[in-house]
């Protein structure tokens, strides 16, 4: 009878130790993944700021005018005509 109790206790201990080891390993894996995700997020945010600054540079009116005149061969308008978009009521 004593022998069975000792074997049962050893089996339970082994199962609990295995579960503890598995959970500890999963916790470390999740920690590493979270750390890598945070590093990736910082890199993406940095890239986003860089792209925003490049976009702002491309949207500057001087740059647009230079491309329009130099590359596309456009010219500034000689005469400007304004058209009203209001609808007359009857």
C-alpha cells in the first residue's frame, strides 16, 4: 500500500513539474514575441514619420510648381476667370 502511495505522489509531482515547465516556456515565448512586436512597432512608427516628412516635402507648392513647369511643360495662367457656383433661386 505504501509503495502505491509513493508512486502516485511521484507521478503527480512529475505531471505538475511538466505542466509548470510548459507554462514557464509559454510565458517566456509570449514575452519574447511581445518584445519583438514592440521593437517592430517603434521601427514602423519611425518609418511612418520619415514617410510623413517626405510627403510634406513632395506636397510643397514650390516643388509642385517646379515639376509642373520643368517636367510637364506647363505655364502659369495668363488670365484667371472666376466662375460662381451658386445656384440662382427663382
